[in-house]
C-alpha cells in the first residue's frame, strides 16, 4: 500500500489488455497445477477423504434438521390456546421437536469433532510426505544449487511454508467442505419454505461472489511476495548468526542491524500488504451478508404481518406468500447458515492464497532437476587402483568466465600430489571436478582408465575420503561423528583413529569421553579440535584415494607437527591430493603442482621447484625466509 492508502498496483498490470492476459493465464494455470498436486496428495489417503466426506454430510445434515424442528416447535407454541386447539397434542409436539433439535445438535457436534480428527490426521500425513519429498529432493540436488541458494530460505520452505500448507489442509479444507454442504442444504430448505423470500439472495449473492473473486485475483501475488521476503529474511539472519564472532570483532553490529532492519521492514511491509488486503475480504462479505439477513427479516416480517391480518391467504403453493412465525424463524436461521459459510469462505480466501504461495515454493524445490543421473551404461568401480588422468580439461562455474584452461595431468597409483597456488587459482575447483560435484566443460578426467562421467557417482565418491577446510560435525556423540564414514566401525577402531589423529587425549578427559554429545556443528569445542575429529573420521574408511583440502588450517603449528606423522600413515598406499597454503605440509609430496589462473605453471618435487627459483620458490621463501 502506498502512502495515500491506495491498493498496490500489480507490477504485471498493463494498459494493453493483450500483454496483461498472458500473465493472468499463467497465474491461473500455476494455481490449477498446485491444486491438482494437492489433490494428488489427498488421493493417496482416499479412505480418510471418504470418511471425512461421510462425517461432513451426516454432521451438516443433522445441523440443518435442527432449525426445522425449532420452527415446528414455535408454530406449535403459537397455536396454544387458540380456538379449537388441542393443547396437550401441541405441548407434546413442542417437547418432541425440542428433543429432536437437541439430539441433532449434539450428534452433529460429535460427528464434526470426528471429522476434524480425520482431517488433522490426513493433513499430518500429507505434510509428512511433502517434507519427506522436499528433503529427499534436497539430498539429490547438485552442489551448484546450494552454491546459489541461501540456506535460510531453504529452511524457511521446509518449516514455515510446509506448516502453512498443513494449517490450510487441517482447518481451511474442513471449513470449505462444511461450507459447501451447509450452503446447498440451507438453500434446499429455504426453497421449501418460501421461494419468494429467495429473491433477496438474487441481489446479494452475485455481489459477494464477484467481490470475492476480484479481490482473490489481486491478493495472490502479495502472498507470493510475502513468502519470498520471509525466505530472504531468514537467509540473511542465518548468514549473520553464523558469523557472529566476526561481526563483533569488526564492530559491525550497527551496520548489520541496519541491514537486517531494512530487510525486516520489507518483510513486514509484504506481510502487511498481504494480510491487510486479504483481511478486507471477510468484513466486506460479512457486511453484504448482514445486509442480506436484514432484508430477509424485514421481508419475512412484512409477510408474517400480512398473513396474520388476512392480507395474504395460505394458497399452499410453492410461490405462496403466506408465512407463519415458525417459517419466518426457520428461514432466518437457514439464511444465517447460508450466509455464514460464504462469509467464512471469504475469510479463508487469504489463507488459501498464502497456502498456494507456500505450496508453490515447496513444489519448486521438489521439481528442481536432480543431479544428472548416471549414464545407463555407467560402470561401477571395483578395486580402484587410484590412477588419475586429467586430459585437456576446461571448466567455469559461469559459462562466460572460464576458471581452468586446458589442464592436463597424470597421477600414478599411490602418488601424493600437492596443489598450491594463490587464492582463486582453481585448486578447490579441481577437487570439485575430481569428485564430480561439477562436470567438466571440455576434456575429460579418468580414473583407472574410465572416464568418470561413465562410472556411477556412488562408486566414484566412495573411492575417496575427504578432509575439508570447512569442518562439519553433526549433533551426536564424538564416536558417532568419527564413525560417520563407517557405520560398522567398532569402538576400538574409533579410538584407534582418534589416537592416530592425536585427539584421543582431549576426548578421554571429557566427562563422557567418546559419548560426549556435540552441539550444533560442534560449537562447544574449538575449531582445531573439530578439525582433528574430521581427520580421525578420515582414518576409518578403507578407500584407495584421499583428498585433503587445507586439512590442517585450523590447528596450531605444534599440533600440525604432531599429526604430520599420522597424516603420513593415512596417506600410505593412497593416491592423495593435498591442497595447502602451508607449504611445510607438502614438502614430502611426490609431485607439487603450482596452479595460477587455472593453469599449471610449475610442477616437480619440493627440491626441484626450489632450485628452479620460480613462483613456488617465492611462495616458500615468503613463509620461511
């Protein structure tokens, strides 16, 4: 909403009707697609849907019989003590109809409770399946997806968006089912009572339908924007909270708060626009319905007055204007039942729009293309020796900017290859290509003579053990974190790996030892200790190949010296790729590659490169001389 209070103009709107028609058609198609998919989820549990439908019909049928019983009782009361009246029979009629009415309302409430229970069960099963499919989709997406999407936004879809869909399924659909039957049933009873009185609804119902339809089309983009802005806000908050120490170290709290406040205002504005314009529908339709009810009562009162004074005769036809007090009461009650669901539906239109926008965001991830599947003829690697050949490889994350240019290399089994060079030279990119997190743009990479694009990813990645610079630990015990790569590892093997990584002493001095629980990402231990646990994790799997990406970057020099021997044992009989900025860790490598601007500018042993006096020698001397 702008400062003048006017409705936000749809950015897609255009003075040219032809240009505006296509986006509206796409919106209708997208909405229809979401509805069809949600119906597909409910169809999986058709027996619950059928049970809900039966309970809805029975509950609302009993609720609709209640006013009829009340009207009959009122007519019987009105006839008491009249000329020729049988008061005993009339009192019996009153009592009988009152008991029927009470029974109908109590039974209707019980059935409505059971229907709600069934719908909540249905919605929980659907949202469980949606969340399961969403997470499974996330685990199958390529690494590039997570490189381009904020973690906070993804978490927002898993939690907030699916909860929004769940709320709509468990409550709003119940209301819609109830509303549909109540409207149809009330209409039937009102037609039976007096068709002339129905003329009132010929004016008010079209107004309600047209108004609701018009507003619904206008507010849907606002709810889509609301979900997107919340995802962006969550992404920013997640990013800033993960860097809390850095923010405080650089005294950037005020700047970060200001940036968060800007995004927060944008999110609140999006929420306000969606909620404000969505909330306008309910009161507006309620006003129309109250107007309709007032006209019904006035018209009914006039007909009752004419009927009692003899101005209208009881012709008994379907178009008779004759009305008793009981019939007026019935019609007013049914008109309230008829108008109430319309008003309720108008109120939940905004919630439906929010649910559709949330479902779209969830389905967008579910529909994302997974990592390119293995080729049909892909082979599974067995007994890998570890011979790696890189043949004229070219690659760029962006097609317009190539990072690796015509790179060629051959690594023999059991050889240790160190990759050094300035930041941004393409070292980590080379590891991404070896693991097939990304596919090369040109050339090929072979393992034991097989193009890695022609082998299964599972067997390829299972041939490597990795220790990365960015350590990752999960919520669980230290023993569980160490044995992550080998679930069948015994406690003795876990302890042996910890001793090899020089982390056993620290673990054994903890109150619970190897059963100590690590909090989220291991924030309750130091970075160096986290690094040592990930190194211990790499000690367990019996893989022929090893990747160490700045594996000792978070440990001090003394600890680095202590674990160098362990690392040497780990690398024995392994084909190893070592990325390091500390050149002391690569001195014993069989081959050192110096990478700069995506090209290998130097290669050789440590001594050979020092004698050459080139770029490697300048790097080494800057650290040690």
